């Protein structure tokens, strides 16, 4: 199994489960409320840890009361957070999430008073024990330095980059990662209506994936594009972090040196299984 470092954020997720998504100016009663750790990078690590990999997180951790929620859950999944930058001022990013029981969809309002991880801190980390580094596509200027530095000082390390949202200048990072993990919203923001056409438009030599919800996902490597259908659960319960779960499946499959088709199918099955349950636990049955 691989030793994997993920660079990105951890959040506090306040999840209100409602019978239906409210209309504007509506007042509805929550069926239940859960407060737990979230954030793309740490979500992906929680899944990877359950798949048998050694995992560590590098991000900004604020020394405040709510940090215990993040630390406790990461520790529960044996995820090392000693590579984090700890600061005393600010507030951990907080996501207020409504999950609709009627559709399984999630709507998120995000608040942050927390700086992004900076290159100066990242460049001081000893990465010799790692096999793979995964990055959230955030804070482009600092991330460009991190990726370039990684290629110069640790050329043997494989790295992946998640591109979830359009951010100014993020395209300049594409050539610096071995694996690019694109989301449907990003592809749509670039004017594409299908994952296949989007991947065909890219001429980079990286391995690339693009997930497309119920249509499944596509993977491009060596100018060849393959597709795998979605594996929807009997009932959609919770789509929150389905994309992070898919990304974990891709990273795990490639780290295990599965074929591209096997990797893509595994990631799709894993994401489908996640949508049929609440939260990220018990994802090792596949």
C-alpha cells in the first residue's frame, strides 16, 4: 500500500438533513443535525485510509475549540496531521450543508477565516517517506510553487491535482501534476456539455479523469479515452463527498498499479456505494 500526503483544507461541516430542500424564504424543520469534519483533501484521505493506505494531511490547523472535531476524526482513521501549519488566530472553515432526503442532493454555504497553506511552510516538509502527494486545486500562486518544487526536489513522487472549480490561472498547473482529477462543474464552466469532449480538448500527457454524475466517468491516458458507467445505489442517501470518494478510488487504483479500466470502474463503484450511505465510513466492502 502507498504512503499518501494530501494538501488542502479541513472544515467543520454542520449538516442539516431536511425532508425537502426549502424554497427561498421558507422555514423548514431539520430531520437531524450532524457536526463533523469535512474538506475535500481530508475526505479523500479518510477513504484512502479505509482502503489500506498510510495517510497524512498538510494544511492549516487553527488552535481553537472546534479543531478537536478535526483532530479526533483524523486520529480515528489513523491519519497523521503532524505536517500541518498550526496558527492561533482565525476560525476553521465552516460549511453549512442542507441534505435533502427526497433527492439526496446537498447545498453548501461556506464560511472561512483561515489562510491557505503557503509554499514557505510546505517547502520545509520532509517528503522522503511518501509515495504520492495529492493537492486540492486552490490558491494557484502558492500551489504552482509547491508543484514545481516537488518536481525539482522529489521527481520520483507521483502527484495528483483535483480541479473542482474554475479559479483564475489554474490551467497553468495542469502540466505540473501526473494525474488531473476534473469535476463536472469545472468542465461545464469551460463550455463543455460532456466529459468526453472536455477530455478530448486537452492535449496534456497526464492521466486525466472527469466524473459526470449519473452518466459515470471518463479517463484519458496516452490519447485514449475510456468510460465507465455509474453504479447508483438502490436509494440515494447522501451525495456529500461523492467526488472526494471517486478521487480516492482513482488514486488508490493507480497506486496499486491496476489497469486504467479497473481503476476507473473501482472509483465509480466506490462513489456509488458512498451515495447510498450517510458519511464516509464502511467503504471497504468493495
